[in-house]
């Protein structure tokens, strides 16, 4: 299959011939295709061969990066344009983007896992497998500290201050913050590093500082972490559509339900504005209403 680098000039020419597209739209669509290609190639995927599932993973990651719903919708339009070109030019017979839904515009209430569902994902990990201890440590850090997937992928060993129980995370805008770690996360990271040392894993030059590595000794990509989380959810029998960011949402929601201060949650998540964190108040209120409808005696008596 032809590489994206080879396809790009032909796609650009296609956009020039498309009727009714403004220059800004053409430039935007090409940038969207570039962004998709970069994401796909990080995971070793040729964008011209992408599946519907892989396109969904890309869309999930846009949300994980904090890109607004309207911007996500525009990027989805750009992706559809790219795959329409591939189909028209005979490069592929189907158009996987036709099955990709754009985000709903408006206030977004994220999917949240219950505590039992998180536990079932952790229990689904075979710690005797090649990456069992690593994957368990990944889930414990994502859920236990509420990290963004990009922050987890770029986390360095020296920034895990296990003795003091916190991580130093580089977030958006290269801003650093200290995030507490759970005892479970500290234990699992230690077990994972001990196992890696015992096996004598080969680490690629320049990748020595990163905490979580793949088979080739390089740091994990966001695509790889997405598949780790998705596969564990499937193994645990969870039917919800989730991504690594779902564990971050669950972390914040469970803290709020446990009585944590909203400002403290804001600092741990690395939100610049408290308004971003306040979505969890809306989510919490929605769940409280569901509990009232389900369990309040006046509602029970009216059934």
C-alpha cells in the first residue's frame, strides 16, 4: 500500500479540484490528514490502511488531548475528506470514515468506570505474561494519579519519587506539577522495574530515561496505551466505550464522590481553569440524581 508521504501531494491536488472548498478549508483538511498520519505512524500504521477501530482510537485521543468538541468535529470532516479521496482514486474500496461519528457539540459528560469496573480491569491482567507487571503499573498510574496518556508515555523514571509518594509530571504548555501516587502504584512500578532489570531488557539509545517501554526498548506511544486499556476492558467484560482518558475521568469523579476539594482535583489534573474541572460537578450531580431515582423510597412507592 502506498505510504502517506507518497499520497500527500496527490491528495493536495485533489483538494484543489474539489468544488466549493475555501482556501482555509483546504489548508485545514490537509493539516488534519497530516495529524492523522503522524498519529497512525507512531503506532506503525499506514493511514491508507486504517480500520474504523483505529480511526475511533484517533478520535478518542483528540478528546484526551483536551481538544474542544467543535475542533474535533472539524478534524473528523478533514478525515472524511481524506478517505473519500482514497476511495475515489481507487486506493481502497471502502471508506472507513463513513462509520466514524463526530463528537456531540455541547457540554460533554464523560464515560466513567465504577470502582468495581476498575478493579475488574486490574484483575484481568495476567501478571505472569510478558507485559503483565508493566500493564498493571500503567493502570495503577492512570487511575491512581489521573495522568493524561501523553503524560504517562513521557514519564521518566527519575520523576517517580517513590519515597515521598508523588510523581513530577510535565503537562500542557510544559508546565510541571506534583501528583500524589497511590501505594498500589508505587508497589507495581517497583515490581515492574525489578522484573525489567532481572530480564536485562535491551533499551534503545536515547530511551533510557523513560519509565514505560515497549518490546523494542522504546517508550510507549499513545496508540499503544489505548490498545492496552481497550483490551483490558474487553477482558474484564466492560461494555462501555473507553479510552485511557476514561481512567482519568474516573479518578476525578471518585475523588469528588469521596469528598475531595474541587481545587485540589484541579491541581492534580493540571487544569488551568477551574471551569474545566467543574464538569465533574455536573457529572456527579447526574449520578446523584440517578441514585435518588433508583433508591429513594418515594420513587420506589410510585412504581
